[in-house]
C-alpha cells in the first residue's frame, strides 16, 4: 500500500516539478540573462527570448535594471533590444537611477541610432534631470513621433519649464531642431496639463526682442496649449496679430486651441486664398471652434455655391457644428442632391446638429428613396434621433471611407465584351503605342522652368503610354492611372493633335456614341474618393462634367449589358445606367470594414 502511494506520489511529483521548471526557468537575473539567445534581429524587433524568461526578468523589477543595463552595450542586437524592451517596463524605477538609464539610452543611440523604448522609463521616473535630458534629446533628433515625446508628456507640468528654457534661444537657433516640440505641447493639452505662469512666460518670450525671431513665432503657436486662464492670453494674442498681421499664421494655432471667436475671423479670411483640400482643412478647423464661430456663418454659407463638391460638403458640416440656424433652408435643399451623396450626408449631419425638426419629413424621404444604402441608413437614424430630441451620435463625419457594402459582390455580374473598334486596353499583348503622348507637365505652355522638370521632359520617361483608349465620336479618348502619382484623360483628334481633358486617375472610358462615361478616383492612405464623369464631343474638343460621386475609388469596371456599367469600388459595387443614374445592386447592405 505504502509502495503504491509512493509510486503515485512520484507520478504526481514529476509533472509538478516539470511545471515549476516551466514557470521559472531561471531563479536569478544573471541566470535569466544567460538564457537570452544571441542572434541577429531586425532593428524594429523588441528582442526575442522564451516568454517565461521574459516574464521572470520583468518580475525582478528594478533589481534587473543594472544587469540589463550592461546589455545595452552588448554587440548582439537581440540582447540589446530585448534589454531595452524589458528596462522600459520596470515599474519601480527611482529618480536616483537616472544616470544609469541615461547611459543605457546613450549606448542605444551609439549602437542602433535610436534611444529605443527606454525613454518611456524616464517619463515614468520624472524629475528635473529626466525632463532636461529628454528635451535635449528631442532637440537632437529634431522630430516628433517618438518615445521622447511620450516621455515628456508623461512627466507633464514639471517638463514645461525645461521646454521653455530650450525655446528661449537667442543666437544660432535652428527652428527645424524644434520639430518635436509641437507634438509635446499637443500631448500636454490632450492630457489637460496647463500652467498659467509658464503660459505667460512663453507669451513674454514671444514679445522679447532678445529672443531669436523664429523662436518668438514658435512660442506664439504653442502658448495656447498650456494656457489655464484664456482671457488674458487671448486678448494679448489678438492685440499682437492686429498690430502685426504677418504673425497671424503663428497666432492662429493658439487662438484655435483657446477656441477664440477671432480664430474664426482669421480662418474665414484664409478661405479665399486656397482651394481643394486646403480649403477643407480650414472649414474643418472652423467647425471645431463650435458655436464661438457662429458669427461667421453668413460668410461660410456663401461657399455652399462653390464649384468643388468637397468644399460644399465641408461647408455644410461646418455650418451645423457652429450652430448657424439661418442656413437650414439651404441645407434642406441639399437633401435633394442626387449627384453627390456626400453633400446629402453632410446636410443630414448639419440639420441634426442644428436640431432642425422641420426637416424631418425631407430626411425620411431620403431614408426611403436615396440610391446609396449608406445615406439611406444614416438618414433613418438622423430622423429617429431628431424626433426623440437625441443629439447626433458623433460630431465628426461618419467614417464613410471605411464603409464597405455587405452581401454584395461584383463577381455575380458577367462581363460584356466591347468591340476593339471602340475600346482598346493596354493588356493581353496589345499595345497602345499609337496613342502615346508627352506628359502634360511638358506642355509647351507650361510656365515651369525648373531644371529637374526640364531633365524629365527630355527623358524617355516623359512619354506616356495610356492604359485604355476609347473611340468617342470622331476622336479617341485615352486614360492613364498612376495611382498616387496621378493620371489624366487625353483627347487624340483626327488631325493628330492632342488635348488634356481631365486631370484624374482614369479607371476606364465607356463610349456611347459622341458621349463617354469615365469612372475616376484614388484610394491611398486615408483617401477613398471616386467620381463618375460625363464627357461629350462638341464642335471644338470635348465638354466634361462630374455627374456622380461614387461610394469610393473604382477598382475595376465593366459593361454588364449594352446600356449598363458595373463599377466595382473599394466601398462596394454600383450599377450605372445613363438613362436612370446610379443604383446599388439588389441585396447590398450598409456596413463597415
């Protein structure tokens, strides 16, 4: 019996002992470090070792700091990088450890070119030594987007005097060295870290003629981020910019942070100076000011007449965010726009933010009749919440760029081939050399005399071979798509001359006699834009106009019958019929990636 029990005990003890060995492969810091493999790893690696070894080293906490610090000078990349990762995780760090941690960072900079994750430890450590060193490192690297910024923001208010000391530069100052400072101030603001005394000191520096002029301008842009009591700082900034209008660009950043009504005045003045994306950014900033920008509503409403569709949508959103009720008649009219679903979406948002209940019937009509599922669904939610006196679900635009139709595949639609007499693709061993042309940058009427452009235009690379050609009327239209590098549609006339018709990425060209329909667009980084154009042969050349905003940039397209085109966008497929317009295929549902 005893022998049997002893055997059972041995059977249990062996796996238990094995389990303990698995949980604790090493019992001292040095023993664990010895288990870190000596191997080469890429620079972005956090280092590799058995997870149990890493867990045990983390469990040692501060006791592992000095042994791990020695690895920061080790010739093997895996040992260095794992040590860096583990040191950054030490929770019980003390300010008395500063010199050791600084040496670790300097070793990493010397061997790897970067201080690595250990900067984060200084953020946890805090203190004047850590803050001063981090500021010096931020000046050394001359950029943000790194762990130095994170560490300074983690230190918080005690880091501000050290930032100001660096900004108070008088001679031989290089503004580019302060590339990461703006990000630090933004992070402090997001963490609700403010210091009125330092804000006033920074404002005084901006007026101090002994400070380098470039540093004074930077100070004007950063003072708003750390201001606790806005009134005196705002008043002085406005006084300064009125006396010196050339400072408006620098003062504007702080006035926007302080949500000053005067920021709206400065922003509206900039609207007439730009167009396209630049104008959209200005309108976004005005909207973020909220009701403090309400007094510029009439000036904004004027831009609802802009030719650019994106501008109109951005204006509509801004009018809602600033609470400009007088725009509601125009916004309600925008709900009837069948061409640009984004303008309808923006008008829905604005009317909801304005709590304009008289628009509910029109909104419900959109919810049942609009061709685009996304807009119908958004309109239904908007009407429901308006009736219930509920606020909008989110202030900024819905993430329509990430929208993707569900249960909706383009593969279900057959391809109807087009005759080569009217359509040629640069594929399947067919060439479009006969339609080659000189890049539009090299046009004779170009005003650019840049040397690099001249070299490009003299090279073979400046000769463009299009991706597609379509016979439209008596001429050929060709399309090119170079992704983020752009594209264009060119006309090639019977007399051999060429003309630029459209500067867009051309996905395809569909000929209907003397008229063509052209899906265009780009999906790149955060962009996903698509527009369908109509171009018509006229007495001299071609007239062109946008007729529909697509759900996203087109990936592919093809004819599915003699009249209809399937356009497969990054946000799902749509069908275009020249007689009836756009529609989503039956069964498509709204959704998000």
